[in-house]
């Protein structure tokens, strides 16, 4: 694409006809006639890699400047121009959209935001659409790609260029929808600034990421941008959440799910039956009334399923169609995923819960479905992250679990023992808490000492297959370990 058609600001005539054939934030990915975007990151300054990008074949460079007076200034590196751009991070999305979708013909992208439930809702929507013979893709915490072909990702929301590159790839492969988890960081840092979302779903707002946002108010405002700054066809909001209820009063055209409401479009659950094999619930909605059964556990999954149903009903699928589809839905990797040890009659449940609210909901869900035995909670807290939630998670575990085992969960550059002491400070009876740093040792300990009918919640890692100790990422997976232990039991 010609440079003057690509950029949202004027460039000198001698640069206008440059033919840009690719773009990247990573100098290692630059190829001949590529555009290199050099940002001043928190850990690395992209401007340090300009010469390398030019050596790789960059034909032009966009370089971030913090001074508005320098916007549009040009520095020459031999024959290659470096254009200084003010507020470049917030323009990258617009530039990438123009490069990958010059005809503005992007397929339907549904954004899912909130503290908890994003991955589950995105995965269940993708699963349901596939069962309805609608090709789709997914982007988020557990990976990016067409349904069933996800590749792992370091961030919930990718950088702006990668987002549009991925979406273009999905479109070329025939995807009609992409289900995208949208993090508060992604919204706050402009990664989805120009993305024309088709629909948006809000799950809930509870304590998380205060190390970045500072206050809950700022955290909430970052999430709200998805609903207030984009021209959406649908806004689907959880009215059971206080923040969601407040937003619904501002968006009269929004679809609510949860308790009864005056919204024109709504989905209200009336009766819930917690069964050994899953959930069954009756509902009333602006699309009609019905009953849904699905192989999932806990009230929070009733909410997740309600959000999925709202989106699919709004797209014109019938209650009769969806009733059949929901019986076939698969559990989401690392989200209330069960591992049953039949000889000992012990159940392990792996869940990604790593906030006080998510841990509380996971434990409450297991109480609803448990018939005998005790509930044991195994969890830890991440290093270099919000320290305030550590004692709060301890209070939740002490209140809802019969036994608690503390473990490591990505200690990063903090001392694991210090993190554990921070968590212990939240318990009123510390003497009953087991502290075992190794997750593998802790799970083996729980398996050895649990009694028939017990349920052990293994919280925090979920789908993750690594531990971050210091700055090193070491392979480890709760799911892989439990799969191996179950095979040992069955051998």
C-alpha cells in the first residue's frame, strides 16, 4: 500500500509513493519494503532497533516522540526516512486497520470484557457457533486462531498490528466471527483503538490489575470504553454486577442478562437446578422462554451461559437450536475442569481463579454440587502484581474451604516465601494452613491425604503450562500432572 494512503497524516511528496508491503513492532520480523514501528516501551526502546530494521529491509520507520512539536519531523538514515509521530501507540491500530482491511470489510468481531469469565464466554461462543456450522476464530488468554486450532499467546489482547494481521488471516480462511477477549490494558493502551467491534459483552468488575490502573474507578472506566466509544450493534451487560447495572441505566438499547429488568431486550434466569452432571435452568427472555441444560458447574457458569445465549439469540438463532447445542458444549481448558480419581473417590478441579472474586465463585460453585466430603483449596498469588489481593484471597479460602494449601503461582522476581507470608496474614487461624511451595508436591500431598468424596480446587494456573520464577519461564502444568496421576491410578 502507498504510504500516503496508509498513514492518517500528511507525508512529504517524496515519501508518498513508497510501497509498504508489511509492518511490525519487532525489528526481527521486518522484511523487504516493511514499515517498522519504533515505540518507547517500558522495558525496551524500539528506537534502539531502527538500524537493525533498516538492515532487515525496512523502507520507512515510524518513531514515537513524546513532544507534540516534533510530530511529523523526519530524520534520514541513508535513504530511509524516520518519521517522528506524537501519540504513536494510539495511531498504530488505525494504521494497521487501513493496511489489512483497506476496504473496511472486516467480519464480525465480538469483544468480551470484564474481570472474570472472558475466556469461558469466548470459548463457549466459539464452540456453540462451530456446532451451528458457523466458522469462527478466537483471540484471548488461552490462545489465538480458528476454533480448535489455537496457538498460545503471552497477552490476553495482542498488540495492534498483530490483532489485525490475525483477523486478516482468519478472514482469508473463511471465519464469519472472531470472539475476542478485550483486556483493560488493551483498551487503555490503544491496542484496539480502531477495531470496529460488532458486539460487546460485559461480565463483571472485581479487584484486579490495580498495579496498572491504580483505582477501581480507573479500572472500570477502561472497561467502559468498549461500550461508550465504539459503534456497536449489541451491548450485552450483566445486570447482576453493580457496575453492569449502572452502565445499563446509561445504555437504553443494551441487552441485560441476570435479574429481572426494564430493558427492552433481556434474559432472566428463573430457576436453577444444580445436578451431579451439570446445570439446568429455566429462563424468560425477550426472545421467548425455555429451559437449558449444560455440562458445567456453579452459578457463575449460569451467568456465562446466559451471556452466550444473549449473543446467539440476538444473532437470530432459535431457542430450539440452542437447547440442542448447549448439551454438546465442551468444558473450557483450565476452567472448572474435573479430574476424577475413581478408586479413591476424590475429585480435583483445575480453575484459573486468581482473584478474590473468582476464587470465591469457584468455591461456592463446588459447594453447590458437592454431595459428601470436604472442600480443599489449593492456591497461591503471583509475584510483582497487586499485593492487596493476597490477604483477601486468604479470607475467601478460609471462609469457604475446610482445608487450605498455599503454593507458588508465578512468583516472578519476588521471593516466594514473602508472597506466602502476605497471604498468611489474611488467615485468622494460620496453624491449619499447609504451605508447600512446589505445586506438584502440593497436589501429590492432597491426593495422598484426601478422603473419599473430597473435592480439591487447584486454583490459579488453569490452562497455563509454566511457572515464572525470577525471569525464567519453567514448564509446568497442573492439568498435565493430574492427567499423569490419573493414569497412574488406572494402571
